[in-house]
């Protein structure tokens, strides 16, 4: 299971209701952060997520509402005694941004800091999953990200194994793990005879800031969850195009087209601070399984066959 914690769901600047962009993914205690708007570490405290298991931070682009919390978060980790490496990933220009943060006072960290620029198509591998950088269509170098777990073994057909003469015990495990066994009568039982096809792991995609983009959704297709910005509604489509953002309707249309299972809209404009219903209603005309993210909202994402 992967827990998504929405630390900041607003766009542009903080409001009373919404902090700026930051989304935490917790996979079996390992924590990854997508974007880091101002005050992210305080939101982590409010959400009681902890911080010391954080190992990677992915920045989608370098607008202030997505990165200004990074120096404070890293300084807080240093004060708390962090010693393990923290990796920071982002598009072209990340090295320059991190140098600027360092000159502004982000220094004397007590842990190794890895900084790596990514291009669309680059993949960062972890134990059991990957994070792929994908192209976003914004007004400056920008990325979206797709986290995808490794495929899981297919279902083990115990009844079929017994029919073939396999006794319960270690041989069940061998077959489920892809090995073949030889029975006392000389018959060879292969894994494929008793194990179904490989099953997908969890897939979660995050857009960052972007115009509505088939390129992003092609990479996100059939994701369990897509977290996508929806700064505008369709009546402001010209503004969305000009400012390189998305409309709720456009995003939802592509979520349906590319077989997404659940769509969560974020980066909500202050113009909707009193009422987000227009955003949600517009999206639902195209894709019903849509929700609006709220600060400190938590979503558990399980394997689809659980």
C-alpha cells in the first residue's frame, strides 16, 4: 500500500485553506516528496507524517510555490539530526537553484545531499519501484513524475498444483517464485502451469504544473491515481493556455481517454477558495471518479486486486 498525504494543494501563494504545492508518498515507511512549497515541514508536523524516513524530493519546476519550502525543510532535518542522504531531483536548472539556496543560508547540513537534474525519460530506481520523469508542458523546463511498482507474481493456483501431484510445502513457494520442480515420479512441473500472469503493482502519476497534455497522460495511462493540477475551469481556457496551466474538464477528458482509475485535482486557484464545486462539477462531466484534494487529506492506494 502507498499512502498519499496532500501537504499543500493551492496554487500561486498560500491561503487560509490551502498551502502551496507539496505531496508526500509513504510506501512501507519510505517517504518521497513531490514538490516542496513554503511551510512544507510545518504541514508535515500537522499531518504527523514524520520526517526522518524522507529520502527523496522531486521538484517539478522552479516556480516559488513549488520550491520555496525546500531550504527550510532541509534545515529542519539537519536540526532534527538527519544523517542519511537526501536526494533532490528536478529539471534542468536544479544545480543553479540549489547553489542559490546554499548562498542564502542553506548550509552546514549534517547529512549528504545528492542533487541530480533529470530529463524526460530518466528513471530513478528504488527497491521495488521506480520514479520516471516525464515531459510537462509549462512555461519553463518542467517535469511530471510517474511512480510505478515492480510487477508482482501472478496468483498461485493451489488446487491445480495439488491435482498435478505437488504436496503443500516448500515446492509451493518455489513454483510461485518462478522455479520448476521435479516430482518423485519424474514429472516436471513448471511455474507457468500453476501461476497466473504477472500482476501490476501500484502506479501513481503527478503532473506538476502543465497545460493539458497527451504526452503526460500517455505515460500515466492506467494509473491507479493521477494527481493533476486544475488551476482553471473551461470558461477560462484562454487564460489556462496563456499561463501554461490546465482546465479541470481538459484533464478529466484525458483521464478517461487513458484509462486512469482515480483522478485527484490539486493546485486549486484562490478564485475557488470559497467554493470548489465548479472545478469538481466540470471534471465530473468527463470523468466521474474525480475528487478535489484538500490540505492534509490522506488517500490509501492499494493493489487493485486486494
